[in-house]
């Protein structure tokens, strides 16, 4: 087990990659694979969004909040699995 504390130290992109691996792992239950796939899809949408324009701190802050939110949810999801 990696542990929740260690997962919290990992960058969100690594957590997204871990979700991708779980989504592709046929030995995992379908509900786990589906949840992992949803995180992966949500991460891709967030990464594909238009970057904030220079000097737009409000938009940048909103994106950082979204990243923090998905990271916390991925940690909650992955903690009992890895």
C-alpha cells in the first residue's frame, strides 16, 4: 500500500496516470475501472481547456481550484486500492 499521505504528495498528473492504469486493468472490478476512467476523462478535459490569458489571475485561480479538487478526489479513490 502506498498510503494516503504519500498519494497526497504526488502530482495530480501522476494520480491521473494511476487512474488510467486502473481503468485498463482487466483484473479490477468493473465499477473500479469505470470510476478510474471517469477520473481520467475529467483530467483530460481539464488539461485540454484553454489556458488562462496572461494576467488573468482569477481564471488561473479557478483552474488551480479545479486541479486541487480532482486531486483530492483521486487520492480518496486511489488510497484504498494502491
